[in-house]
C-alpha cells in the first residue's frame, strides 16, 4: 500500500468554532470537503510523527465513511497509531477519556452534538487536544487558516478496515486498534462512584428510565446501568444508536424528550428519569413530577458531590457558563470555594480544570462535567445523581426541594428563537449593546436595572480576553435577563434569551415557573424588540 497526494482547492466557509465544523450532510459530501478539513486538522497538530490519534463519533449518518477517511489520512500523515471506537462509535466524553488514558496527541471527534441527523441532517468534525478537551482558539484559528490555503491532501491508498470487530490491524504502516467503545469509560466511572451502593439500591427495587434518544449513549447506559449495576432490563430505552437517531431530535429537554418527561409526570412514574443527547455529553434529569433545570442540577451536584468516592475530598471550586443561573454560586459561597463565571464553551472550563482551580462545572444547556475528563458528560451526571440518591436515601424530588429550602430557588427558563434571519439577529444584538450604557438605574417593567453589560471574560489562568459574549441585565430585585446568539445551529441564527428570578421565601418556592417569570419574559421581548426585528411573536422552543 502507498499514500497518495490529491490536488484540491480551499473552501472559504470551513470556519470551525469551539464545537468544530458543523454543516448539513450534503455540504460534507461535496468532493474533497471532508478531506480538506481533516488535512487542515492534521497539519495543525505539532510533532504528530509517530503519535497516537483517537477517532470516533456519535454514529450519525456519514459517521462510518468519515471515520474511514480519517484513518487513511492519519496513516498518510505520519501518525503512528490510531485508536478508533468499534463501529466508529465513541461518545464525546468517552473520546476525551480515551485520549487522556492513552496519552494521545488528540482526537478527531465526529459529531454535531444534539443536532438532528440523517441524509439531510447535520454533521460535524472537531479536534480535541491532548488534554481531552476541545481545541483552544489558537488551534481552531490555525485549522481555519490552513483550510483557506490548502492545495493538496494526503491519504493512504488502502481498503476500508473492519470497524465492527475489535482488534489491531495496519494501514500503510500505521497501527489501527478498533477498541471497545465502552470499556475505558466504564472503568473510569467505576473509579468515581460507589457501584456497590448503586447495585444495592437497584436490587432493593429502585426504578429508573434512561432515554438514549437512539443516540450514542445507549450502549454505555445499557452496559453500566443494566449489565453492571443491575437496573431492570428495559431501563434504557431507545438504546440502539441509529444514523438518523430514529427520527428523534437528540436534544435532552422537555420538548424533544417529551416521552420521558410525560412518563415522569404520570401517576406511576419511576423513581428517577434521565436522558442524554446525540454525542453523550448532555443530560436531562427528571424527578417524579418535577423537571430539574440544568442550573439546579449543577448546584445540587456541587452541594452533594462529596458523597461519591471520586469527590470525597471536596471540591476545589465550581464554574458555570454566564447564562447559567447563579444557583451554583450560592453553593460555592456556603462551601467556601471559588466560583467562576465563564463564556459559553467547554474550553473555558478546561483551562480552570487543568489548573486545578475547579472540580465541577456546567452549562444551562444541559452540560455538566468534572475533572475526570475535559468534556461535559451526560451519563457521568446521571451516575453522580444516582450515587447521591443511594447514599442519602432521599427521593430525587425531595432532594431538590430540600436544596431550595437551604439555598432558595432560582426560577429559570430559556427561550430559543431558531433559524431566524442572521442579519436581523445581528441587528438585534447591536441595538441591545447600544442600549447597555444607559440602562443601569432605570426602571423597566417595574424592575430596577442594577447593572448591564456585554459580558467580557478575562481568563484567570492564561489572561486571555474574550469579548462580546452576551448582553446581561441584572435587576435589583434579584432577577436577570441574558441575550446571546448561539453558534450550534447550521441554518440561520439562533437567539437565546435566558430569564431568571431568585426566591428565598419558603412560602413561595413551589410557584409555577411561567407565572413567576411572566413579567420578565414580557420585558425581555419588548426591550430587545424581538418580534419587530425577527418577525417571531413566540420562541421556537422553551426549556
């Protein structure tokens, strides 16, 4: 076998963000499109000769084909060894785990996270560095710069390998190990959690439902929850990864995981409900009759993490993305540990984790994680919840209400306006930014603006500055509105509006969320002129 060099031309729209390059599948299927981007990644890995590279993805449509291309290109570019998940599958947190355990240079992760799959759906490619986390901006900028100038790519002239069988083979002198996608990750989970206590809890009749949404977490959840911990057969539903996610939109929220949400609000609900997303890095937690917001989940996990063996020594600190509610900050204050507010994007947590400044971190978009890997981790969050329930003996809904009694409740919701005109979205944000300086001290909708800004983050580890991360407006009445544009979609723009209000009165902790936040919702729409500028009277999704 031999490698070949193929002449190509750059694609100027190959701009990766913190989540990598995401486009519709037909875009990736253009001639040379995948190869250009993979070559740009490989060109941006320093000292790659003879090193180890991890390859895997969430199993969405086109996953296998791109995995084969990446393997052959790695061989032609001097990589010494590739570790690839069986069937081309690796959840994003499992990929991070494998990178870290095996001392890899990094990994090529094939996923568009929680976005829909299928022939007309979304696809994505991103590079994770040697720490197992998303590549820093310096690397993604280098990858982008390379895509604008690339003239050729290198690929081994070799047949496809058998991805369905574990074992070692060779491609153009490079070792390729097809590994059990679950094994390394399951071993790491066993080191963090009290599996014996969890086995006793399930043996005593504890019932749960885990909805994998026909995405990559299914095999992981079945192997750990059912096969190892003894959860009843059928606990994991939609557990087979499918190229189109079985028609599911693999985003774990009450709208897209409505079957689980409805089950947990039924009279004979299981003791605990959870779901994960397309690539396994997000989670949804539902107690009987009670949806647990991701913001509350992070705070509750931080308050009780010491109950799991992996965190028995306590937490160094916690961090949350700026749009996430301030519930975790209240826990950190009580524990006497540092609390950080970062821009959205897991790489910011990675710096703090690598520096030992934090142990737990999370985002309101259902991503929660810790220092065990450098990605958010959906199944890990579920296992930590289960460990806490096993040790405390409390029902999940009681645990949540006890937390509110101790810390107060941050009523919280997010309104997404999806696929709006990009120009209109940009104009909306520009108008908001222009209003910011004049807002403090004014009264809006009966609320007094205490502070307003366009969030600017100075990284406490490396001093780097990240500007324009979202307009946040804080009110003296312990309420907050945040506006930001999301980069996770592949069509138009997505405006996210985050709304919260804190309540500490014990008599007011069980109010309907919509009722508490209704005045703030109305204010947020009027202030940003959402309907006038976007034509949308209502959000696409409310979570």
